[in-house]
């Protein structure tokens, strides 16, 4: 089969992908293997099974299968909201006066409000097929927790969600939606786990972090019979599931005779950017013409732009495998800004590897106030209120479009609009009231986080 057109074979008649695309199979230099936290040896499926569903553990370690079939029941669920819209931003183009053609892939048209449902329903399915009765997870801004609550309700699974404290307080209605779908929601750090109690003892006023919340969720999963832990970003399995975004986008653009010169996505753990760019990255890995890829992260949590490429724990409690990634250190606690879904200390090992090689072309960090300014301009032009996370991509898409205005280039710009911002009105109100400030860690702040990166002499990659 011709690799250039292979992905088309995996599109159903309604243009929803019938298989996930595994970009790792086409990477000449694979991302480094996860390491067992006790032995520091590459993890096996057996090592991961006490924490993750077996099939998800297999997907996590799969470096050879280019396409992995989407189960029929998952595909049936996708039809509720997929394919998601690919939208030409005509009104934004007019506002900017740019010759660029701007497109966005909108993932906010479901109750979870974001792209997170793409992976949540898949992970819920594999848990149910394995005969499990409960899942645990963390959530930052709440999109992942909401998506997982929806998936668990659909498959009749119990769910415990540990929500980062700052977001728990900023976005109470996210908690309400999760509870509507039957989930138990805890502010993290909590007093329900040993790790949570330790974190609170160290800093009773902590705003929490995704690393802390992950530790709590893992602790409960491994200590509960019939339970497993699920994660909404960073992991290879999650980027795999999110490839439906890029597969649909590529097919839709081909249908109208377009191909992006630039692909832009916000990046916290890396799931939406990884998913959007995957089939376009396939072109680059094969040596074909391809876009310029830009990852956008908050200046308050700059793992790619100011982090270190090293093995680190994925959680603050040091119970998860170690991943080689761009990291600020698992002990880094980001400032309590409104980009809750991007407040993670590390980056996807896949994206980290591609960035380290220069294949993912660029990473930019942007400040909170300029992100909200771009979000408001976009909302007034296009009629959709974006999530703060998504607005990071909007900000850089606008910057790229304005460059085209200066040069006269008619570039095609594609960005991911990962979710809507209707649970983020407190943040918008603060910006409109002039009460929002920017949070940028100093070098000393970062050094405190870097000090928590474990020293592993002689270990580079496997």
C-alpha cells in the first residue's frame, strides 16, 4: 500500500477514521523507552498492568503497527460528534487583513467541551472489556475529567477524579458536570490519599499540580481491586487516540484542495498537538513536503522552551514510570494561571523526541494576558468562545497571519481549537476587569524544579 495515501483506506464512509495512526512506527529514531521506577529498566506490559488496562499498556509500547483499528463500539460513540468541523476563519482573516488562509479544527462540540473525549471513550472501552469496575484519573482544567466521566457513565464504570486545587476552585461547574455523570471529584492535594496528605503537610496552601493529582489517582488505583488508572495526555496511547483529529483534518483539507504550510497547537502534555500533526508529520518523516510545526505553551509552565530533556517521573509522588521528556522537574508547581490544562511539568515523550531532533520545528511560550487578548478578538470575529488552552494556539496563528500580512505570503495556517471556554468565564471576567497578570517563573524558580529531576548516571535512551 502506498504510504502517502494509506490513511485514506482507514476512513469510513462518513469520514471518521476507522483506525488510529501510530506515528512512532514511522519515526526512525524512537522516543526513549519508559523506565521502571524501581529497577530503572525499560518497562514491559507486565510492569504496567497493575496501573493501566492491558490493551492500553500494549498500545503504550507499540512502535511497529502504523495503524491500530478503532473498536466498533468506540467508532459508534464517535459518530455522536465526529467528524468534528474544519472551519475556514474568514472573519478572523478579514479582521487581521491578512492574505493567509486560516483554518481551525474545532473539538469543542461535545459535552466535555474538548478533544479529550476522543481518548476517554477509548480508554473506557478497554477498561470495560477487561472486566474492570472502576477507574481513577486526574484533571487540570476539568476537560479530561469531564470526558472521562462521560465515558465511564457510558460503560457503567465508577470514576474517581483528582482535580488540581486551583482549577477546582476556579471552575466549580466543571465539577458539577462530572458529578452529573456520576464521578466522585476531589480537590488535589486531598486528605483521601497518603501522597495527598504528604503534599499538604509540606505546603498547606499549595495550589496543586497535575503531577500531584496523578500521584493521588495512581495510589487509589493500585490499592483498589478491579480498578486502573487512566491519563488524559502525555502518554503514547493518548496521542495515538487523538490522531483522529489530524486524520480528519488532512482528509477534509484534501477535499477542498488545501494543505497547511503551518500547523499550530497548544501544548501542555502534548495530546492535541500530537494528534493534529500526526498525519502531516508522517509526510515529513517520509521526506515529502510538509508543514512547519509550532508547539505553543504558557510562559508560566515552559517545559519545551525552558525545560531540560531528561528522564523524569511523570508524577510528583514518584510512583509512575520515568519518561525521557522535556521537563521542569516533577516537583515543579506552576503558577495558578487559567491555562489549567497546560499546567504540567513535562511534555509527551514523542513530541519531546521530535523537538529534540528538530523535526517538530519550533516551540513558543506566550503570556496569559496576550493569550486572552487573542481569544477575545477570535471570539468577536468567529463567534466561538475558546478555552484558554486553545487560545494559546490562536495567539500564534494570529502572529503567523500578521507576518503574512507584512510579507504578502498567502500561507495556509491550520491550528487546533481544542475546546470551548464556557466554563472559563471567571478568567475572561478577570481579564476584562483588568485584574489578570502574567506568571513567568524566574530562573531560580526553575532551578527548584530542576533539582527534583533524578540523576541517572549512564542512562541516555533505549
